[in-house]
C-alpha cells in the first residue's frame, strides 16, 4: 500500500529545501562532536554517544534519526580524533553521513582550545516507487530508488574549562549538489554556536544552563536549556526551541555510563497532528590515566 498523503507532504517539504539538511536533536549538550570537530579529545579519554530520535509521533513517514559518535584523546598528535556516523530517514528519503575528525588542542588560560576539521561523505537516496505522482511520468519524481553521494567538510573551534565551554563551527562547507535522476539538490552549509556553564549551587546540586544555535543563513534555530544535576549522578531539565517546541529531559550517570531521555512537545501548529517526539541517548566515557613520570636524584652528601 502506498504511503498516505502525510508522507508525500513531508517528502515534498524536503525536496523543496536544500538536500541533506542536518537533523534536529534535543540533547545537543551531549552531541557536540557531530557539529563541531574541535570537540574531539576534549574529555581526556575515550568517549562515545549513541542517539536515537523518533520525531512527530503519529505521522506516517515520520523522521527517524540515529547517530553514533566516538572521540578520544591522542597525545602523540597533540589533540584528539573522532568518528561520526548518522542515518536519517524521512518518508521516502534516506540520508547517510560519515566523517572523521581531528582537533589540535592547546592550553589557553585556565582551559584548552581545540581547532578541528572533519572530512567525510554525505549521501541521499529517494525511493520513487513509494510515491504516487499527481501527473503520470513527472520527470521530477524518480520511478525507482535513486541515490547520490558527495564529499563533506567541516570546521570548528571549541574551548572548555572544568566549568565552561563554548564553540563555533560549520558543516557541509564544500556545499555542492546531489543529482538524483537528473534533479539537482543543493547541500546547504550550516553554522553552529554552542555554550554552557556549570554553576555549583552547593555540594549536592549543580545548575547547567546552555544555548545551541543553528543556522543555514536562510533560517535560524535557537535552543535554550537548563539542567539540574544532583550529586553528579541524576539530572533533569527543560529546553525551549524558539517557535518550535518545549522539551523535557532527564537522565542518570552511573560510573562510566550515561543514559538520557528527551520528550519534545511542539508549540507550533504541528502539535495538532502529532503526539510528540522521543529521543534516547546512551553515553560512555573512559578517562585515560596519564602515567606518572617518576624521577630519581642522587645527593652527593650520601653514598
């Protein structure tokens, strides 16, 4: 059975926009490497994040996005490296991206500055067999599954101390186009700014406000978040995404593992047509212990 009208509408929205738009996330404070390669190596360890997001529950053909990112410190190259793999599906459109990141890290004031670059590939496919065109033989709609691939490039600067972080970055800097069945789709450049701060209220509670800004120069999205962390183990908070959604989130950290959940409620007219968005985060971070450099000295007064 062909997908119903909502799937076609959602797909056409994507077709009309620039191709391979970066997906939406709510737990951006745990997903920095995906947008900023300067973040690689900032944890002084080996860390990974797995995210899964089902957006606009109730829509047929709703967006479903999965992401894996791994980064680690490598002292031999004076910085860190990272890997990000993302799969995104919306209606009959599927996107896949993979990229490798390197960040050179240096001491700056009381913290460290990371200057990073990532390179990879981005691809898009459309299954035209799932669409029923209004006009038969429409040349703008493929009759079978079509796919295209293009190189990808990103750049970012990330600064962090024990309590503060901020950064700026750009993705898809090459731009370019994807050609699907003779129809070209522009790859839009995206630019990001992110910042956060840990304010210790007392030994038990820490307040963590943060902001996340994304723009493609045509539209801008702003997320403002505040989380309250209890005994460095359990957290809960809320985000507001301008003109789009209110997000409730909670999580727990036990040892080297972290689990988080976010639920989006649309504040726009979309709220009348969906039952919210679910997002789950799994994280792991293994800190690297640097070896102690023991030195011996001989006192000439004692033989």
